[in-house]
């Protein structure tokens, strides 16, 4: 501590050439003895004898001159940057850490003798932001020459020069990553493929010329994310290998663009998708199986209609194969088997293109059907598919008679050779739903539509079983197979597994359709409400439905077993829910197709044609007397007169069935 520190030797006289006006310095650095006319002519022309060439080189030389003067005044126990910072702080009266141009000029008066004010201002603008100079950072950069190295050879005052002053390699990398990851996986893996093409020997390294060419091509000015030549040089130096000068390991460079390691939630779904692909737990999956299992139809962007399923699949297939080819290199042994490390590395690239963990995990779960993993509660129907286990062989009970079957046919025990009729199966299911009411029937439709999450009107086996479980429908394996035989379609494109069931066709068969008599009643009801069943453009308002629906005339309401308000609420709720599920009632109006679809569900819950006819006549004004009352009311309404009419259907059925008194005496009911 007591030893005197080594004193910095002063630079030799003339080393920075600030006392005279030699020919190899910019004219701005010459002494004040230079004539004003010479200085004025110098301001409009560059120094042809500049050692580096260019206006930026002139400013670099001026800074070297100023730094030489500073070094001559720096105390022995102090560094240049500390001395510059203290000099600027002396003029920062508010202790803000910033100084303006006027304060900067005052602080550097002892060091800028012979330098024009406009040159001093250009040096100030080189380091300042919005007219304010943070002198602590300025002192470090000015003393070390960081900015002078970055701006060497760049046009003075250009946008590139301004950017280069403040962007370091880390900032440039962040800007490059934000740009290329915003373009999607195809752009990011395209950058990796460009490095692979420049490495035919699979050395996993490239030189400065190859690196410059790739970056300049991918991040050109027309892309909106320009990376200048000087910035490329700084990036190369930043990643340059110390044991191999002049080369860069491009795997390390691309590591900055990947999500490595993957966040826990993302890695979990990636690992889950590989387990689903690797059913044999071998650690290797055939690439053809990966392409076959990728379900692009369930991709969220396909479901919302923003992209096509083929477009999504082609993007995945191309980028996946290119990523595997990049990882293996040009001289690798060709094989279709994909290891877990290669599979994970692809998703590290793709993951960086998604900011939200929720979105990434949702896409993975849907495209790989992770939400369709084997579920014991859904697969439990397999136990119902067994035949009559333990059934003894038939034996003769007499000379001409065989022993009868020992076990009856039931849901759990059935004859092996008994044929399954799809009509009988759906009739049983239809009857089970009818016992639970109209709300349950609409919920069944809702569950099957909800299972079709890719909105292609096709259900695979898992989706079908899940909808059956939610709807309380139990089917044996042979009955399920009969449903797929009757309503199934063949897979298309090779991207979906197993057979598919057409949703609309299955629901039509489940509801059984409308007979000619029932459809005629529905048409008459819609026509009585003011619509035309034969005109697709004809529609009625929901208010009209509510106004003309006569809940008081329902048999259960008339008997006092059901409240009219509850019945009306059930009708409005189920009608609106079914319209929402089907995507009907366009423009807020009820078309005949919406009205017909609702009564197809209603008809499936009513087995008797007589009861259906009775309900339609009582709930809607389709009888002759009601139609006549309506026409008469319209006539008198046009004349602004009160029509002499009989009580309406609603008024007749709203009256109590029994008269008030000591004993309930039933009144005569209307027909």
C-alpha cells in the first residue's frame, strides 16, 4: 500500500499531434493559428489524407486527439474514464447523471482547443440520446474506444451508425430472435438449414465469410430487421471459438434462438407426445408414424378457420424433416428412426415461436390427441362386449330335443352369433333418453357436437365414446361397431387414425327422423306463426315463438302436474341451446330449418303419434278455430275496432279446471 504506484509514462511529444497542424490529421484538429478561411473550407470537405478514410474516421481521429489531451492531465492514481466522469460531474449541478451539449462543451474546453464547435457537437451526438449524455457510460466508452471500433468505416450520421453506437451483440441477438421467431418455425429452421448447406463436411463450424453471407441474406434490409456488416462482425467475434480462431460453432449461435431448456410445462407435453408415439418404449419412433399420428385437423388455427389443415401439416412435415437433417448434418447415415433427443430438439426450435405456455401446451395436446389418452372410465364398456362366459355346451335333453340356453341374453351376457341390428340399438338408446326428458335429449346433441372439437363433423372412436359417456349411453363393442358401420366414413389423407363416424348422419339416425304426418304438423305450425316452410329466406322472430307458444294448453299443465312458466322456460332454453349448438338462427331469426331441427329432437322423445299430434295442436295455433280467430283479429285491428271474439286458446286453458267450492267439481273441458 505504501509503495508508490507506477506512474503512467506520458505519450511522446507529437504522438497525438495536437500542437501543430500536420497534414495527416483532419483539418478540424489543427491549431487555432489556422486561418478562418481555411477552417471554413475544411468544414465542407473531407480530409483526403485521412489515415482511415471517411467522416467517421475523422471523428475517430478527433476523439483520439481529445483522449491524448485527457491522458496528459490524468493523475497517476486515477484512470481515464474516472477522470472524464469527474470532469463531467463537476458541471452536472443537479447531480442527475446527465449533461447537455452546453455543459459538455464547457467540460471539454481544456481538451478541444483547435477543434471546431460543430465537430464537438458531432462527438456529443455520437454518444448522447435525445440531447442528454449519460456521462458515466460515456466515460467508459470514450476511454476504451468501444464506439470508435463499432463505427469504423460507416457513413457519418447514417441510421446504421446511430444503431451501432448503442447495440451490443446481446441486443442484436435479441432483435434477431424476436424477428425470426415471429415468422414461425419455418423461418427459424430455414436459418438452421442455411448453416447446414454451408457445412458439407459436417464440421459444425463456418468461417467469417460464410457467416456473413448467411446473416446478410436472412436479415436483409427488405425484411425489416437489417443486421449491418459491422454488427455481423461483432457477432462473429462474440461466438468465435478460442481454440479455433477464424471459425464459429453455429450450434452455439443457434442455441440463442431456441428454448433450451424447455420450460417444465412445455417439456411435459412434449414428453407425453413422444410416449404416445413410442408405444413399444424403444426410444425410437419411425418418422412415417409421426406424420401419420399428427392430427392437423385439431389444430386451433384450423378449427377457427384461419388456416387449412393441409397447410399446417405441410409446415410441420417440412420443418420436422429439415430440423432432423440439420441436426444430423450432410454426411449422416440416412434412417427414418427418430430418437428422443432429436424429437425434443425440434420442439426446442418450435417452442421459441410461441410466447404463451398455455397456447403451446394446448396445440400439443390437440394435434397429438394427448387428451384422448386411454381412460378406464371411457374404456369400461369393453367389459360389456364379452359373450356369455361359462356357457356350457348344449346337450340332448331327449331323443329329439336339445337342451335350451342356460343363460339369458342381456346387456352383459349375449349370444355370440346373435346379429346386431342398428335400428334396435338406436331405438333402445332413444327410449332411454326419452325417459330423462327434453333437456337430456338436447344435452345429448350438445355433448356430441362438443366432442367434435375440430369442427369437421367427424368423430373418431375416442370422441364417440367420450360423448356417449357424458350422455349416459352404454353400448357394447358390437353395437358400437354397428354404429360405425352404419354412419362411418373412411379416413382421408392418412392423417387420422382408425375409422370415423359422421356426426350429422348418426344424430339423424338416433332421432329417427320425422314421419310424413309429423312433418306436416311442424310445417302447419310454422306457417301459423307467419313463416313459409317452402321459402328458405322466410324466418320469424324469437318473440313470435314466445308469444304464440301456449304452455297453458299442455295436458300436464291443464291437470295441474306442471307449471306453465316452467314449461315455457324449458322450451325457450332447449330451443336456444340447440340453435346455439347447431349454429342456427342466423341474424337472430328462426328459419324453418331451425324449427324443424328442434322438433326432430322433440319427436325422438315422443313415441306415440297421437300424443305428438295432440301437443302440436294444443301448443301452437294450428287448429281451424284459432286460425279463424287470428284472421278476424287482424281484420278488426285494421279497422281499429274491438273484435267480438270468443275466448282465445290461452284464456280458455288458463282458467282453473275445477270450480272453487267445498267439493271439487270438474268442469267440462274443451275438446
